[in-house]
C-alpha cells in the first residue's frame, strides 16, 4: 500500500495542465469494439483505471498500439469472445467499474456481452439496472449467475425502440447508445444523460458512421446502421481535475494557471466556485486563479439564507466535485450545506477533516454543514487513509494546506484517477514524497 508524505503550508505557483478526462476515456475506449477498423485516440490519461481497461481490451484480442504519451491506436478486428467466459476475465473485469461499458458494444457487434459485478469506489450503491433494462428493451435476453455475480446479455439482432430511462445515468446512457447504433430501426432514449463526455462519445460515433441526433439534450434519437468505421478522437480535459486544482489554489492561497481547460465544456463549475468566493479569470482557454491573500467568502442566497451546494445531472454540478468543495469550505468565511444526493457513503471521509480541526456537522449520509475558519485557524497535520479517488485527492488538498507533515496511505485510490499527481504537484512547489 503506497503512501504520500506531505509537508503542508507551502504556497504554490505556476501552471498545471489537466489530464484527459477519466470518465470520457472509460466510454470512448469501449467504443473501439464497435468496428473492425482502426481507431486513434489522443489525450488518454495515464491512470490506473484507464490502463486496466486498455489491458482488458488487449486481453480481448484488440490490437493496441501506443503512439506516444496519451495517444493510441486500437483495432478490434480479431476479438476473442471466449475470453469473456474465462476465469481471468472474471477477475480482471471485477476490479474496474468501467468494465460495465464493454457490454453494450459487444452485444451490438457480436450478439453477446458478459461482465462480472464491477468494482470501483466504495461510495454507496451503484446499481446496473438502467444498463440492462435498456439492453432488454432493445431485445436482448438477460441472465445472471448469482453465485458468481456474473451478468450476461445475448441477442441475435437488436431492434430499435422507445425507452424512458428511470435515471439519467451517464454510463447507462453511454452503454445503451453504443448498443443502439447497430440495432435495426430507430431507438429513442428519453431522460438520457447529456454530460460533455456523453456528447463526445456521440460525436465520435457519428464520425464512425452512426446516426445520432439530439446530442447535448436529454432526448437522443438513433437511426441504426449496419456497420461503423474507424476514426480519430481527442478527449476533453478532465473537469474533475480542473475543479481539484481550483480547490488546491484556494486552500493554499496560491496563484495558479490551469491550462487548456475547454471553458465551454465546464458548465456550472466556474459559477459554483465563484459562489464560494473564488476569483476566476478566463484567459483565452486557461483559468487564472489569483492568490487569495485575504481568503474567500461564501455567498448567501439573496434572502440571506445559507447557501446549499448540491449535485445534479448535467448541466447541474457533477457529484465528483462535492468532496473538493467541502474541503475548500473548511477555510472559507461563512457556512455552506453540501448535499450529496447520489451516493450515500461519499461524505463519510469528513471525520478525517474533523480530526484536522475542521468544523463540519454531518447531518445525515447525504448532507454536511461546513462552518469555515476563514484561515484564522489552519488545519492540523495528521495520518489518513484514502477511501476513494475523490475523497483521497480532497484529503491531499487538505494536507497541502495544513500545518505540519501529514501522511496519506492507500494512495492507489488517488492513482486510479489522477495521473502522476505527486510529480505534477512538486513542479508547482508542493512538498510531497511518494513512498
């Protein structure tokens, strides 16, 4: 189990460039299975979860060729379907939440897709019903081995249909879209997710020959085609990492420039940070964050009531940033309620922040009230264990702002979502050592 040793209290300075989007990568990489032709993808993040998925594709018989940093070609012209029922696949697929998105492309192109119950963050229940109900509406037969927790769908030919999703699941929508592009007839998906990553997937599929309309809305219409071809695609910068660096700059009262952020795809993120009192300046496609020497003050609502920051489907705020926002609020001037609607275990890391001196009241599994110190009292260094990707980087930000030397164990969780994070932080002045 790896460890970070962090000496907090240092002011940072310089530029940092966000990695490619993790959540987009897990969709885009699975889409290469939809065609026997070569697909070239750029800006792929070099992180544990994505590398696991690339290894899975390689084990499936996809020809994987690394062109350079972040750039690969994939050609799925000799897929080994027998691997799907091997013991090795059951082990490898179980260790990655994103493996669920292999099912839609495999079902669409080969008539069958299998997956063990996926792993991932321990942040609460993450059901798969939306995925499989969508496949069944397209005509697939569903089976489940309860002893091995092994899911399967099979179909001789998928048929387009109308469906109203029970939740606007990003991964569920992506999986169903990838299945529907090769289905016979028209598929209409209402209450579809419309996050930028899903938009990116749909645009890529259209370049491959799919016919998807309504991109960016919650109503997608897909005219099935008989085959797809190759394409070239570049991933967006990771909006969660961008939000993490904004939080880092605020907590350490540092002047930072975040490069090439794709402003037009950030949605509510800049506005939410401004509500927390953070000054953000747009410089072409960069974010400049000045040094907040006097701190930052949380805005109340216009009637004077306490601000609530809550997650919501796009174009609302992504739930992955609430952990970062909660940590930032511990040193703000004012109070805020953090309402994590989606996952009932994601706020349970706040006990570590309370140990560091933060004033947080955990109201229930979904809500926490944070009373900011306004930097009158710094957080105190401590020893922590990273419980998941987003809580892990939030604790890292807290440690970088704290007085003294902190230790974070289980940093493999952070590595699952953040590329070479310690090297990149040292480049802007952080005192962090990996052991």
